[in-house]
């Protein structure tokens, strides 16, 4: 059994204990500087998958700093959690009608910022009084669930971040959200050209080139699944491998455009949607011909037309956006493929 460490000195946060819904919590008031020094934001580290908060936005935080110092300003309670610990770094002392949350000095920030990251980000030097609510003893998973509930409709919050969290919370992830399962497979498979390339909304993996977002990819995969009725014939796991094989072929056939994502639409939303639409066409053709849907066969079909298409940001995809833009991009690609087929047939007859 771990030995409980005793700390001689504590920071004290005084409040009233009760329940928020069905969870134990303490509500009170404290200086912003103290709450800032005792807390931390557990930002998602995309290289390890640990953490859950969005990337820090200095502009967002500085806006709140300016606001909260103005006469007449106010804010809802800042939400924290004290995670379970065995070293006695925090404890509760009850007296009269109040409780004291005792946080040991010298252990560093231990209040996890569940919903207050940007409000506290630039307040370390301000003593303005702020309301707080501290959950007592929630696990990291329980924090994540609350974060998702609070922020699922938050304006400006990355949909990719919420998608990533949902993948951790679902019991039957592949069955409940197959499109998200496939998209995350692309990002997590070391054999995938998309390995650690999708933007999840957290701290990016060092040295990696960011291309499309997780939200963009999972929407594109969902269109592919629907267009080809893929799950009527394949499991989500097989579909994930199939899509990985396809993108491996894309990155091989279109290596120049793939290597320069800033200058080409290949890995931007409009290109991803269009190419996933083409995948539905190619997959159906390979199935009808009895050929396996692997990178070799995908590369053969793509090389007939995709290399001659102008993927640059000054090409035919320029200015396209939204649902109508995605449909038009797919139409342009299909037309390019049809022209290439006619040309190849004509050349063969000659």
C-alpha cells in the first residue's frame, strides 16, 4: 500500500460542498492569480494521445483578460478537478457550514482545468476574484466526458478534438462510428501515408506536416461508405485497411503534389472529398472484375488519369468549397477520368 506523504503547509480554497448533478464538488471564490498558479490545462498531445484540451489560443485568453478587468464584468464558475492521489497532496477539511480544499505547497499545479483554460491563461498576475467549482476525485476519463458534454456545441472548438474524444468514450467504437474508426486508423497506422498527419485539435506531433483535419477525413470516409454501401460487404476493420491501401496508392502516384500540401488541393478538404468519391468508383470496379482492392491495383487505375489532373491551388479546384464544391470537384475528377479512358481507347484502336 502506498505511503501517504504529509505536507506541513497548504494553500486553502474555501467554499461550500455539494453535488453538481450526481458528482461531488466544492463551489467558492478565489483570486485569479491563485487559481492560475494551482492549475494546469491537460492539452491533447497528438504524439501520445494523452490529454484532452484544445490548443491554447493567446488571442482568446487575452480577450478575456481585458474583459474581466472592466467594470461590470463577470464570469460563470471556472471548472476544475482534483484527480485521485495517494500522496496526500490534497484533502478536504470541514468546519461549520464551509469546507476548505487544502492543496499542498511545493507539489506544483494539481487542479486540472476542465473548463477554464482560456479564461485563466493570462491571469497569473491578477487578483480579481473569480468563482470556481472543483470536482473531487474524478478520473481523467470522467473529466474527458464532462469536457465533451460542456463543449460539444461550443463555437470555435475543434470538431476533430471532440471526434477524437468520442473515439475514447464509445464502447463499440468501430461499430458505432465506422467512419471515425477508419479515419483514426489512417492517422495511427505507421504504414499509412496519413500517419500523424491529421489535425486532431491538440498539440501537433513535432516535425510532422499538417494536412487535413480528422473531422474532414471522417466526413469523407462517411461519404465513401455510403456511396459504395461498403459495410454491407466489409467490416470496419477491413474498410480501414482498404482505405489505407488506396491513400498509399494516391501518395505514390501523385508523389509530387503529396510532398507539397500547401501548394496543392490533394490533401485539403476539397481534394480529400473528391478522392474518396473516386475511391467508391474504383472499389466497385475492382470488385466487379474480381481484382483485390490493394495499392497496386488502385495505383494502376489512378495513374491513367490522376497524374494529368491539375491539383495545384491555381487549378480547376480553386475557389471550390462547401457541399456544392465537393460535388463539383468529384464531377471534375470523374470527367478527367472519362476523357483519359476515351483517349486510351482511341490510342488502342489506332
